[in-house]
């Protein structure tokens, strides 16, 4: 049995080796000295990591990425939870709704973000609808704000969040809800005391699927933030592209920090689930 597992794992070895080699190279560059004319330079130093937390623009990009990632993840899980809960109770239209969600999820990421930028534009449908309803008198500027980035992150992560939570709800026996109703629990009490604790593994799985990608998002802050809202990914791009003087070691340091944040989130949730024998 072990030999069969080993044979099945062989095709993944080149990918694993490439990933490990890439990470090792990035870590090496992050400890090199800064030189705009070359990728790296000796001697090795740890000052690049200190500069991340002492340079205002780099430090703010890290804090903003974590803040926007957590905010969008919370909003996404709240909306996804309510939508998935409603879908799980609608047996007749469940397949149709899931098919629509899958269709939205399969659309190209860039296409979805570009379409959202049209919707949020000053002369876009959203502003026109609000003006027609008398809610506003002048267009609201969404583009280039943190609000636009949060909307974009939620918009792109919501389909997978709904599908994961819906899958979790399918594993909760219906008689739990009926038993709670027999003891006088109303709809919201059943949701809070029955569904929420039993769906916690699904919520944590959604955090794994949404929080690290949201922190590392690049297309959303570039297209919806118009380059004005710096996150870790955009700061890496600017530091390595020469827009403000190429600084490959700083970009590598930010990449390592981003990898540590994402890996830390995943390992912490995996450890929590394993301790409770959920996985």
C-alpha cells in the first residue's frame, strides 16, 4: 500500500522541488545587500527585514493587507453563512443556485474584477441606481479606496465560501434542528446554538480559502485601488519593478513575510482542527 502511495506521489515531486528551490532562493535574496543594478549583492544582512518595519510605506502595506484581509474575510463569511444556510433549506432550487454560483466562480478572475470596476465607476450602474433612487445627488467615488478593495475581495471569495459552508451544512442532520425546535428554540436560536457550533470546521476552512489569498491579493488593489492603496503584493511589485528604484532584497523580504503570514494562518487552523479530531 505504501509503495502505491509513493508511486502516486512521484508526479508531484518536481513541483515540490521547484517550490522549495524558489522559496530558498527568495530567502537568500532577502538577506542580500541592496543594489539597484543587480538582483543580489554580498555581504548578507538582516537589515532588509528591519527596514520592512522601520520604513513607513512598507510597514503600512503589511498592516493594511492584514486589516483588509481580515475585514473582507469576516464580511465574506457572514454573507456566505446566511446565503448557504438559506440554500440548504431550499431543496427544490438548490441545484440551480449551486450551478449559478459555480458558473460565477469559474469566470476568469480578471474579468470579474474588471466588471466590478465598471459597476463601481463614478458613472457606473451602482451610482446611477442610487442617483435614480434619490439616495445620492453626486457620484460616490469607490475606486481607489479601501472600500472598493474590500468589495472586490468579498466578491471574488464569496462563491467558494458559499460552496464550502453549504457542503458543511449538508453534513448536519436535520433532526438536530427539529429537536431544538421541539425544545422551543426559534430560528435564530437554532442557528446560533445548533448550526454555528456544528459548522465551525466549515468556517475555519473558509478562513483558509479566503484570508491568505485576500492578504496576498494583487489584481484587486491594482485595478480597484488604482495603485493608491498599497498592500504587500503591490509593494513587492513596486520594490522589484524599479518604479521607485529597484530594491530586490526588500521585495524578497516582503515575500518571505507574506509566506510566513499565509503559512502561519493555515498551520494554526490545521492544528486547531487536528486537536479537536475534526480532520
